[in-house]
């Protein structure tokens, strides 16, 4: 069902805050475990382990808490831009996702990873030395666009998780893939460090996710229902027989 408009009346409903709580908890788990696995392996080796764990965690969280905002502000905003979510719900979800990501980074930094986290913070998102800003933006844009396109097909949590694993395994050699603005921004907030490229992790995933969602929505509108073709053919035959 397409949900449009402001949706301010949802603020009075318990259902919205239940969904908001699930966004906080789900994002916390996604960011926490991905930060742990990246830091534990120093982000330089065992790419398959990192990609598989990232995808598996995302699948489990989606299966447990549902796919309301997908625990990713880029996906949430893309849903709003294609009129699949009202403005108020989008705003609440994005704030909850950011809050959950910050909690995850705090846990990773001050409780679990006292001896592990890098100088840029737990699960820090950063490009490799030979990757420039344009390449970094392109990687985050393409990865997020691919994820958004797959999600727009309304596939299962397992397929979405496998998509995360595929994107991570393919693009991780270029940079410590983020594809989630909440994770990137939370890492900057907790570490209290702003780099010259950190804005890419905030903006590129949103641009990629929204672009893919808009394209997929346009393609969906152009899709012709085979039943409509058959009905039209039958009407033509009926008219000719008369």
C-alpha cells in the first residue's frame, strides 16, 4: 500500500513507536556486529568472512524485526521519495536509526573494543590509500543503488542479506564499505573526528538509493500486465465478431 503525505497523525499511534523501537534495536545490532567483524580482522583480510557476516546479520535482523525502514536512512529516504512512506514516519525512522547506530558505536568503542578500534573510531569507514573521492563516491553510490534496487523488488530477507554480502565482497577492496549513512555518521560522532571524505558516507548512499528507487518505480509503471493484454485482445475479438 502506498503511503503519502505528512502523516502527522501517526505520532499519536502506538504502532509508530513500536516500529521506531525496532528500528533502534535492529540498527544497533547491524552496526555493532559489522563494526566488530571489521575491526577484529583489521579490515584488511578475510573479506569473505566480513561479507558473509554482514549479510547474515542483516538477514537475521530483517527477519526478526521486519522490513519497515530497513535500518538504513538511505533506504528509508528512498521509500519516502517514491511515496512509499509519509514524511513523519521517515523522519522518526531516520532519527531512530541514527540513535541505534550511535549506541552500537559506543558499545563497540568503550565496552567491547578497548584494544581493537582504529584511530578513526570503531568500524571506521575509510577508503584505501589509492582510492580518490570520486571513486569513493562512485563505490558508495553504486553499492547503495544496487541494494535499493533489490529491496524494491520486495524480495525476502535472505536475498537482501546475500545482496549485502555480494556488495561487500565486491567493493570492500576499494574501501571499508558502509552503504549506510547512520553507520558513517555515528562513527564520526563517537570518535569525534571529521575527515575530508566523511561526507561521502552520508550523501552517496542516499543519492544511490533514491536514484535506484526512482528508476525501479518508473520501470514498474511501464510494466504491462499480461492479463490486461489478454483482456484487450478479447475485447477486440468481441468487437470484430459483432
